[in-house]
């Protein structure tokens, strides 16, 4: 909506990423699906020491129980201690990520904030996280990767195995969350 009425948004992904600070700590990008259209969105996480006996968990744009599950996997399978920290998660732009393909991006944004290390700025993250720390497959991988490539992303960390290639984007198939974290840190 603008002063002259409704205006067409040619590339919603670009709009959602317009104010992104590349290389920010606690920030990751996921290619989510809205119907049949891939949409890139930024997920932000803030992990800070808690003064409360029961630390706060706050989510905006992602189901609360999903984040609690991801926190448990990060603690148990990756060794990132979060029990004494408040954790805040936000999907930028007010969008809701309702599919499990956003799990990996959430987990890595949380890990980035907890460890105070940025993730690689031109990497997109795709994958569901299982309770044993495995990264599970998702649908429409090629469409998601093509959208990421159009917006200048050059790397993708996604579930293994991968039997496709997308021009302009290097694929890093990964089976475990702990390996995805090592591959995603900015180098």
C-alpha cells in the first residue's frame, strides 16, 4: 500500500530481505514456501543470560513448541547450553514460517547468537531437524534454491542426499545438525 493505492510487489523475497545486515550475529535465511512460491525470509535469534529461575522463550512467527524442541536438540545433540538463557526468535517482516523446513535456519540462528559468531552471509538454510539431531528432507528443494540464487545467495546447507544442481549456488548436503553448524560459520 502506498500513497496512490496498492502497488505490485514484483519480488517479495527481496522486500523481506531489504533491511538485512549481512553477517549479523544471530541471523539466518530460510527459503520457505508460501503455497507454491518460494520466499526467502530472515530469522533472527537473541540468546542472553536470564535473571529468572525459568528462562524466557519468546517466539514471533514460529510455533513456540517447535522452538522449544529445537532448543532441546541444540542442548543435547550439539552441546550448546541454553538452560540458563532467555531465547528470543523473530521472523522478520511479520511472516509466519509454519513448515518444518525452517528448523535448520532457526537452530543455526540460535547457535550463532549463543556462540557470538556470525553465519556465512550468503548461505541459505533448508531442513527439518529430528530429535536425534539429524537433518531431514523437505519438498520443493530446487524451487527454493533457484529463488535463493536469484537473490545472490551462493551457498546452501540442506539435507543429504542431494541429486540436483542449481546454477550459481554451491550445495553442502548435511546429515547432522552439528555438521551443519560447522559448515555454516563465516569463513
